[in-house]
C-alpha cells in the first residue's frame, strides 16, 4: 500500500481525559507506523470540557495547549488543527482554516473516530468519510426506530465500522435496515504499553471507569430499556472479591456515600480517578502496575450480545496484564481462556481468577500475545483501510 494522506477526526481536545487521549493516540501512532501522512483534526461547534475545572464552556485554551503538546510528543507537529466552529467567523489553531479546507478535499480518507464528530459543509467535500463506532447498539436501535436524521448522518460516510463484532450476524438481534457494518476493534500500539517484569507482590486487579453515565444514552427498544452504564453490573457482581478471594480495586467517582461504603464492605478498594484522568502517564502507570484487570461491561453491550471489547482492557493486555471481563460475545472472535477470560456469573469469576493465580507468568505472556495478534494498531488499521478501499 502506498502512503496515503489520512485525517483522524476526534475529540481528545474537547474531552482531554487520559482514556480518550490514549484511544486517539493509538489511531495516530498506528497509521504513522504504516507509513501514512497522518493529520489530527477537531473542527467542531461543541463546547469543551476542562478536567481541571470540571466545567464545559467555550474556553478552548486548555484544548489547544493539550493538542499542541501531544503533537510534539507523538510526531504530528504541523499536522493538527483545532477549529472552533462556535465562533463567528470560525477560528482555527494549528493548521489555518484555509489549509484545513484544502486538506478535506485532498485527503485519501477521513476517519470519524467514535463517530463523535458532527459533519458540516467543509467536511462533506471529502469523498472518503469513514465512520468508526465504539459504542455499538445505540445507533442500531435508533435506526430501527426510524430516526431519519441518524440515517442521513451515517449515510454521509462511505464505510461504517463498529466495535460490535457480532453486528450483522444472527447473534445480534437488531435489523440493520440495509446498512452494512464492518467489524473492527480498538487499535493499540503495544510499544506504548511495554512493561518489563512482573507487578509488585501487593499489586491487585484494578479497573478505571466512569460511574455516572446512566441516562446519557439509555434507550428503549421492544419494551425493554438498555442502559449505557456499567454501574448496575458492578453492583450485580459486587461479591466478586469474596468469590475470587482477591482484593479488587476500582478507580471511579462513586459520589453516593452509601454505595461507596457498600463496595468497601464487600472487599473492594476505591481509588480516585481524578489524577488518572488528568495525566495520561499516571493512567498508563496505573495499568502497568496492576496485577490485571477485573471489570464489567455496559448493560447494552452485554444484553445485545454485541461482541464489543474495551479499548482500556486492550491496554491492560498490551501491558501483559491478564483481563477478566464480562462477556459481550467477544469470545467468538478471540480470548476466553489464557490471558483473557469472559464471565457471565460469579462462578466464572472464581474460575478465571483461580486459573490466573495458578500460573500468572503464563497468563501474563498470553495477555501480551493476544494484544499483539488481535489489537496491534498496524494490523487493525491496515485491515480497516483495505476494506474501506483506501
């Protein structure tokens, strides 16, 4: 494949928390390693979140400085832009707006990562818009309910990809109404997560999650409500530490005191996610210094049997840290035993933890091997571009 000019559309300036930043950096790093000329762009009318003040506003200062620093650190200097569309006229930082408009017409492809970017007249001049969905189920339900605006938005993209690897198969219950969704997964530059040696003796299984997401994208379909949240499933498996015989740690902002105390009484340690969210290096070190990850999945991913897998869990695997996670149907494609276990009940939690503790070194190596085989950014993105005809 000859080098291509590729634009990654994202929101790591608009929402500059560590997990979001790493998710986007894997796309940039993987495409660079494939030899492409890669640009990162945010060209949006959305207001911006500042993780220091916890406020959303028109103040783009933090976003611009964040993108400038990332561009220096990750080799896309002079190939980034933040354009504030809520200003009149729009104001662009990094690339000038005139250059940005040229880029849209010159680009061989524009990747709308997480499908989080609104489209406007300038962007629609590109003939190779590629949609990458990271939250499967929500868009498919909206389409099944006759949401014509959503159908039109998706229709502006030449190719649709989804982390829901079971979508379009008999395992997924929702009609696709003529749209073709191609399976993909989170690319991970394993070099970013390379970890020497074993974790400390007192290391525990951890996870990082946003606790207060209920209601944001909950959706009703065929008489049932599907929740865009992990909190209910964490409560469902609150006895996991006792069953596994292990202390488990969750970095989450559980503001309800009674709920937080309930977790502590069940053998969980609670860590503050604030510093992890603010600093991508703290986030990476937290994963690398963990014994592994124990986590659940969002309700809609599980009950719709999407085949989704977490971008954060893929980072644990790349660090050589085994993962025990709630089953969404992903084991049809990879994992399910050494290094990566799926559970649907507490017996599954017990069995997975016992297997890992019986031979941690083997499962640590297997975790890294899974990351290399199934999530390595160069493989994932080369296959994505090939199927998109790029």
